[in-house]
C-alpha cells in the first residue's frame, strides 16, 4: 500500500479546520499532518512536515494565504508541495494572483466533500488545474481583467521559443482546460504521448504543474483570453 497523501490545513476558522480534518482523516489514503490559523504558521508547518498538499485560505489575519503561498512555492526545499487555495467566492480577484504565486488550483469553500477530496488527490498527483466547480474559461477571464502586468513578460516569450510545435499545440489545449484524454482525441495521439509533451513543456517553462502552464500560456500571449 502506498503512503497516504499528507495534508496541511491553513484557515483562521477553527470550526472549518476541524471539519476538514474529520473529512480528510476519514479517507484511508489521506491524513492531516498539521493545522495553521495564519499564513506565517502555515509556512512554518510546511517546512516542518513537507506535506503533499496544503489547503490554504486566501484571507487570513497577519500573513495572508497569498503571501504564504508565495513563500512556500518559492522555497526549493518545498518544490514537491502543492497548494490548493480555499476561497469563499469562486470569482475572487486573488485567485489569479494565487496561481501566479505558485498555487496548483483553487476550491470554493462551498464545494461538496467529494470535490474537496478529489481536489486533494488531483493536486497530489501534480495534475491540478482548477477546482471541479470552476468553469474552464475562468482563468482566462481573470487574466484579461488585469491584476497583473499589462504586457506579457519577455521571459515567457523567450521560454516559449524552446517549445516544439507540438508542445505549443498541446499547451494551447491545456490552457483551454482540456484533459490529456481530450487533447489526445483532438490530436489523434495517446494520452500517454500527451502527458509526455505536457511534462516536457512544464520542464522547459519552469512550471510546477498544469496550473502554471495555463498562466504562462495566457501571459505570454500564446493564448488569448476568449479564444477557442
């Protein structure tokens, strides 16, 4: 039997943390390794336990979830840690900033228990993109609304030049929210082949996971908001 997925809970509401703990610990393939009421403590516990997944509330007193996510995702020692942001509203101006900071995705606090558990498993597998309740075009909408540099960073364009034509094609489909199976169907290749292209694109672009690929795809101008 494989090791359980380790989860760190970061939320300033004790009752909510307790509910999450009961839910997560009830699963045979998961266990909670720590709880934090603020971002600073979340970073400390992440460094102490190196959890597979951090469920991070965006709004917390003191060091908020955005700053904590940035600290965790910029720490080379925590490269394997995946952060899933928790937000009261799916439409939140901080969501894109969270993804830019390195988060693997986000989940509304009103999500069903099965959605939360699925999000944890997806994030732990490095396949996270968006919460199950989010629409595929939500990231594009946020990136089109500002909240970041108006012009695409030159570094993104330079890194895109390292991609092969097929890798760029796969990246555009990833940015549209398609799964490996769906991309494979469109390109008439196997999902395994798609996964290989995705992994190579992640490596060349320095992306932690698929969520970061989406950010790069839009910020570089490879994909335009509303396209497709």
